[in-house]
């Protein structure tokens, strides 16, 4: 018999067909058992398809559609500046979505006396009604910097809204309109949401009100932020959809459409939604106090790699590696040390590094919590009193960092400088070097001006001198491991010296 190369499915079909005639051609008993087994497995496959037809979203739109709103915002700018001619609301929303400053150009002609500035459109987005008395949930970036917020209902009624509160870390905001008897959404259970499940979005992409798109849940617990494990979908989300609801097939809100992955600014098949349980927790605080209070323990943490876990006897790569402890912080008072691996917090296992800031952030300041660390081959149970996260502050001290062009930094494509005392206090670190410029390999690795290098090849860096010393000890034949701080984030970056 000539040899044939078969695809796996064809091979199974051929095996089933040959099983019936195996005895007639004198095959061994073992061969008959193999083919009989393949035949038995084949016939147990359900004859009916697992999925039939496509869902009908019409009833969902009829029921939930009236609870979805369009949001327009304006902002007051200096009377010496005006928006770039031809820039529409959708483009303005694009700039806000990605945290970019809205472009403007100098105004032509002198300002009029007593003129207090100019109102200009600053964004367009979506939202949904939380309660019949006029509370509306949306994204924080939709209303950020707005001097006026206009909410339009599906019946074309318009209301000026008051911003109750906004939380940039989770990108959740709550606004209030003066109306009663409004249709409100139902809140779903995110824990019951399954990958592959159909979901629907309603919003105002490119200002087109009450547009409906649908798709499936692509992934859950997608780590793209400190405090939020996002829901990933393939639902078409574009500028203007921000703040709108993600709905399951029961018409319940399971998320807030917030971000997209894009190289062009438009939809590319990957979108992210804030889980509604996280958003409701934030909105409850915003409605109660106008702000969100979070816990902190005062540590800088990084990922535990498989190699590190095996070398220290931890076994599996889990937990959060403590790279630095802030002086006089809750962690310092509790006895946590750099090099500890936090494996459990308040009785909950830390499977990956992102779990810790979420659990700590959701803890009420002043709470006494249990924390378990892995230190030098043994676990230790400690007690820690959680402090409160300080509000975000804007600092201009970064611009004053003196630069030092060292040979080691130049090999990586970097120019670095020592941190000032003010910068150390602002960041809550005892040392490090700030990146003044990044080119070549450093730029390719994603490093940029303003990043702070805390460690090189697992060696703590306090200043440019210790940075040079750590680089001298690093293996130049391999990629160099840097522990880098950017804003609230601390992560490891692998970078190859120039020419490698």
C-alpha cells in the first residue's frame, strides 16, 4: 500500500472506516482493539452541533437602549488660545482616550476686555443610567477637564450634568442629571461571565448615537492596569463608545467599555471593558464622598520569574517580589524587607504580582491585615496596618534632573541622572536614577524620559555611581535586567547593550 500523509481529522475518519474491515484482512487483535477504540470515541461525539444559529439582539436593544446616554463636554481655554480649525469632537475624544493634550494654536487678534476664556468642545462619549433619579456612570477620561457636561437621552432630552466624582486610576466617573423616573440598567454578575460568551455594546462611536455592536468575550482578568483586571472582547469599540455599557445576553451590564488596542486610533479587533463589579465599588465611594479612598503599604514590587522562584526554593513562580520598602511606611513597620516575596495577603494567595495592589487598594485605610512573606527559604506571617494612598500630585521637579552621560549608560542608549531629594519624596523611594533620554536599545525596550531605574541585574541602584557599579558586574553577553518605575507602575525591562 503506498504511503499517504494525512491531516489529523482525515486520519481519524480513515481509522473508523478501516475498523469495520480489520478482521477480514487478518490484522492482529491489538490492531483491532486500537481501531475499535477510535471507532468508539468517534460515535460518542454528539450528533447535534454545540452552537446553532446566531443570537437576536433586538429585544436587548429595546429593553436596555433607553438607559444608554450620549455625553458631550466642553472646556474653557485661555482667551489667547483656540482649537485647531477643523478638529471635530471625535478627534478630541481620541486625544483624551490616550491621555494626550488637546492641540491648540495662538488666537489671532487681541483679546477683548473682560473676556474670561472660550468654551470649546472637548470630547464626546457614552454613559448609562445607574438609578432612576439621574445618576449616570461613564469613563473618567470622558469628563476630565470639562467645564460643562451635556447628557442626551434617547428621547432627545438634554440635561446639564454635575460631576459627582471621577477616579483616574480606574477610569470611572459618576455624573448627575436633574431628572426622575428614568430607565436604569441592571447590574450583572461578572463572575458568571464566560470566555466565548456573546456580549453587546451600545454607545456613540464617532458621535453616532445609539449604535449597537456585538461580539464575544475574548478573555477575562486581562492585566493592563494596577487596579483593574479588564474584560477583553472583540466588540467594535471606537472613539465615542467610551463609557458605554457592555451587556450580556440577559441585558445586564457586565462592564464599561474603556480602552482599545490600536496602532491607528481605530478599532482593530481588541477592546477592553472595566468589570462592572469593580466599577460599582468605585461609584459607590464617588457617590458617598466624591472621591475614592485606597489602601497602601509602601512597597515597590516586581514579578517573580520562574528562574528566581526555582533558585530560592519557592517552587512555582508566584507572589510579588519586594524590591524596595519606603521608610516609615506600614511595610517597614511590619518588618517587610527588600527581597521578600509576598505570597499571601489577608488570607488570599498572591498568584501574580498584579494581585497585591488590587487587594491592598481595596482595603480600607486603618485596617489591620495579615501578610505572609517568603524570606530565605521560609514563610513568615506578619501583621500590617494599611495606610491611605495620597492623592496624585503634579510635580515639575523632574525637569530639573541633572544628567550624567556615563559609559555604562551609553552602552544601553541611556543618559541618566541622580534623583533630587524632592523627587525621592514624591516617588517614595530612597534612591534610583532617572532617565534623561533613551535611544537605540533603550528606546526599543520601551524606556523613555522620566522613567526611574531602581535596580540593575537584581542589584539595587541608589545613584549614578551605584548604577555604574551594578552595570560593571552585569553579564554583557546577555540582556540586562532593569527594574523600572513609571508613575504608579514598577516592572522589569530587558535591554541589550548596543551592538548585541
